[in-house]
C-alpha cells in the first residue's frame, strides 16, 4: 500500500520540478545560452579619433569680444584646469579600452547609473545635447557601479546613442574624489577639466549654459 501511494506521488513531483526549472533563467543576457542584445550606445572609436578639420569650434578665448555672441571660456573652475585622470576604461560596446587622456575634446562627460533617479531624469537632455552639439563637442557617458543589464535597459528605454564607458569600480569618481552621481565634467580641447557639476539633474537650458560658460561654445538649448 505504501509503495502504491509513493508511486502515485512521483508524477506530480516531476511536473513541479519541471515547472521550477523552466522558470529559472538559463543564463544571463551575456551568457553562453543567450545571444547579447545589440547595444544602444555608439562605438567608442570616435572618442580618440582625430577631429575632422573645421568641424569643432575652438575653446579658450576664441569668440570673446568679437561680436559673435559666443562667450570665451573663463578661467578654470572647480576642476582647477587639471587634466583628466590617467585611467583606461572599457567601452560598453566592446573593442579597445579607452584612455581618458586620449579623448579628443572638447567633451561633456556624464557619470551615471541606472539605479540613480536624477541620472535617469537628465540622460535624455544629454542625448539631445549630443545631437545639437554634433561637430562642436563630444558627449560621453561613464556608467558607474552598475550592472550591464541595467545600463542597457536605460539606454534602450531613453534612446541613448552617445558612447558609454563602463566603470564598475568607480575608478573615475575615486580619482576625482567625488562619490555622488550624477556627475558631469566639462573638458576643453586640451583635455583639461574646466568645470565639475554635481548639482543634480541637469536640463537642456542648464547644460547649454554650462557649455557656453566653461567651454566657450554656443549650443541651442
């Protein structure tokens, strides 16, 4: 009698075990059992490529006082005019790692994470800046202390297309002695940090103002 009862229990237990196994993932988004989704972000090769002559507006005092309406860059602020740290970060899309000091400025570098609400709020403004300022400056993201899946999802949801570097260990923030995100760096053509902003979520108007004041470039808001 006991053997018959045990035999009757076997099929339901096997069904339950199968359902549990089917519900468990067979691998991560980048694991061997599932092909990775195409990255929404741009390739990083352009970050260190020499600029095309005549496409980037000069920084510094150019345009100041010439009636063009473009203010020249003021004296370095916040960052003290220091060069970008000697760090090499991986590109989110793969390929060769990027040495920060090899990046051709001017550039706006935004440090962000998918779990940070102000970061998510301001990322669309950085995407719009990358379109409006194309040929004048580079917009670069640095995804910090985040998961690749989380960053990928944000990029897909918000249509982020500019290049993104991956900094899981917060190396850049440690070098800058800044812990909070979002964090934005404005870098001139010589690779010097002209301003560091961690005031919270930036919008189009505030970004355009920072670019004008610290990089001497007129970008429509």
